[in-house]
């Protein structure tokens, strides 16, 4: 059978390639250190592989790689969990626990599918034409219908819709409940707006999936879904490029444009600084200063300030605040510290003033320490 190439095939192909490219971007060594990027990268891989499956089926290239038929089915059950985890960790990077539970349905389906899968060529061939070419004649000697004792494969489309619906509701609840618990500054308001946009697009895709599955027999309308997904992926690409610092010269680059400090020295000093902060927790000392850290890293104060500014796009007080608030969140979440007052925890992490601690904590997390402790106790 000759391949079918048209505008839909081209759009799906471009969307698939762009999705895989973006997933590599989000899962790169530096970007994956930020938890939400991991989940967004995995979401893009999942939806790109599903898109590739539909592209091969729509263009009839699947007849040349029949072994690939149905192999992407478990990824359907990852879409909802991954978009939810992206939103939840975007709102509070450290507060989402027991992440692995969200992946159990997809893992169970993967194991179940491969236990009862018939990998023979006739079986795979017949499975493909039953979904995309019901008018064609089935291949003989296929060994009968595939085993599906729990009917999971029979109702995979329904399970996918239920999963997406459940996690859409969960994501909306997370956004609404978080907004009620905090008084967001301008930055948090912008974050909420972007996340509402993400949820909105996901819900639109869900509604499209429901409509297509009701309107079309078998999987014949899937190409419409993936065309819409391709548009979403390119919208995401546009947002990333528009907000990327890669295309902008930062204020620190302009400030230190005449500096003679080389990149090798910057990397070496930054590694020393991060090791001191992580291993010795020197940030817990409220009196720690730029000259102290410069001496410890064998660097001048001016050069250390430059390295922090350029490499981390932060000032030293902002860097220390990140470490201190991360430590405070651990203490506030620890049942053994439940009897400790907010003021004592503030002092323990390097703040002499409770009001300053509250202000910085809320700026970084969007919640007061008391609100954070209360929410942590409920989990």
C-alpha cells in the first residue's frame, strides 16, 4: 500500500519532531534540575510517541513497521498524571510527594498488555487494519482474537478519557486551592495565568478526544486530535522562545562586560561555593557575608559577586534566601519539629527577624510559614 502524504500528515510530522526536540530541551542536564521541567519533558515524549504512532497509521507507513502496532498504548495513561505533576510542582516544587503512585496505572497496563500480547505478524497486522482499515480483509492464521481478560485494551480509549478528566479536575482544584491559600505577587499571578492556560489547552484536547471518539468509528479520527496537538506544541515553542533569556542580554552581562574573569575560573569558584553551601550549610549563620564566602572560595568579593550574578542570575542575599527557605520548609514539614515556633525556626535557618523571615518565605513559596506548616501536616 502506497503511503498517504497530505497537509495533516505534514503537520503531525512537524509536531512530533518538535515535541521530541522540546522534550530533549526540558530534560537536558541543566534544565531537568528543576522538577517541573522533568514532568513537562516526559509529557512531551509521551504525546510525541503517541503522535508518531498515529502518523505511521494515518500515512500507512505502519504496514512497514507492523511490530510497532499498539506499543504506545500505555503512554495514554501518562498524559493526565504528567500534566498534573507539572502544574503541582510548578506551584510548589518540593511539596508533591509519592509521585510514583501516579504512574502505577500506566505501569500496570504496560505489564498487562505484554503478558497477553500476540506478537505474531498476522496478529499485529489484523490489529492495525481493524483500527484504520476495517474495509480490508483480515490475514489468516492470526491465532484468534487477542486475550484481554480484564477488557482493559478493549476500553483503552475510555480509560484514557477518564484519566485525562480526573487529572484535569485535580489540576483545576490544585490551582484554585493554591490561589486561596496565598496572596500572590505579580510574579505568582503571571505563573497562575500561564498554568490556567496550560490546563485550558489540556481540557480542550480532552473535549476534542471525546468528540472524535464519539463521531468516528475505530481510530479513524485520531489524525485530527494529533493535528491539534501539533498546533499546541508549536504554541508552547513560541512561548518558550518569547520568554527565553537565551535571546536577551541580561543586566549582569552588561554590568560585567569588561571583566577579565575567565569562564574556567567562574565554574571553579561556583563549584566551591555550592559545595560549601550544601555540605557545610554556612547559610544558617545569620552573620555570613560576601567577604566570608569570598575568603572560603579563594576569590575576591567583587569576583564572587560577579560569578553569582552571571551564573545564577541572582544576588548573594537571594541565593542565601533560597537555601534558607528550603531548609525552613524541611523543618516545617518535619513532625519532630512540630513544637518549634515559627520564630525559633526563623533563627535556626539564619534569620534574626521573624517578620523578615515571613516576608521572604511568602515571596518564594507564595505562602506564610504557618500556612505551609498547616498544609504539610494535612498530607
